[in-house]
C-alpha cells in the first residue's frame, strides 16, 4: 500500500485483504480526516469438500475456500458448481433429522444428481433424485415420522435405508459375524 488517505487505491487494499485465506469479504472506505475503515467478514467453515490433497472447505454461504480447520466437520461432495446447493440441502436435512437427534456427517450429490447421506449413527440413507411427484426432503420427512415408532425401537442396528421408492422404503441390517463357537461342526464317519 502506497499513497496518502486521498490517493491510496481502495480496490487494491480490498483485494489485498480478500487474498488472506479466511477472509470472505472486505469493505474498505476512507474515514475523515485521516483514516481507512476496514470491515472484514470471515469465512465460517460448514463442511469439508472433496477428498485427499484436493480437499477444501465450504462456508455457510455454500462457497469454497482454502483453509485448515482441526474441528470435525461434515464431508460434502458433488459435481463442480453444486457447493451452494449441497450446503442448502444439508441445512434442510439437518433440520429434518433433529427430532431423531441425528445429524448428516456426509452429504453426497452424485453425477446423476442423486442424494445420499451418512448419519451420525452410521446409517447410510439413499434419497435418490428430486422428481415432479416428490422431493428428497419429503422422502426424508416420511422416514423421520416412521422411525421413532418402528425402527427406533428395534434392537437391530440399521446399516442402510433406501428411500427411493414411492410407497415405502427398504432396509438393510448388517450381517452378524459368526463367532468361533457358531462354526458348523463337521463329523467324520
């Protein structure tokens, strides 16, 4: 930055502040008589986006940014440009699942625009795509309304739920590992 209060390039100063990784937006103004007023809005990390070395963060506005965070965050993935839609749907899914005390830990939008969730209890929920007849939020709401009275009382832990069917859903329970004592007995005669 060079110049006086009257000659400094405010746009260059703004760009300089916005080049800092956790700065989402900077607003720079001249303040009378001899000040520069700078207001900074920082990114608030909502989730991780991508995998491996190409992993970035998604903020609460659904925008990608680079940065590091040690806190556990949900994982999002989807086609390029779908970040804001995934962030918006995450908020809707989270609100729908709140009565069950469950949260989405992973939200996936695949290349066919079908949705899949991994919940805080390990359950994978296949939501499918939006259609003219029903939206994925409607399917999840039906599941949430049925879960406490039926599946929530079950002693079996669910592994997978497929909500893509118009009149119901399918379930998968994990296979039980056979213990050493349950191995079949072979007799020689």
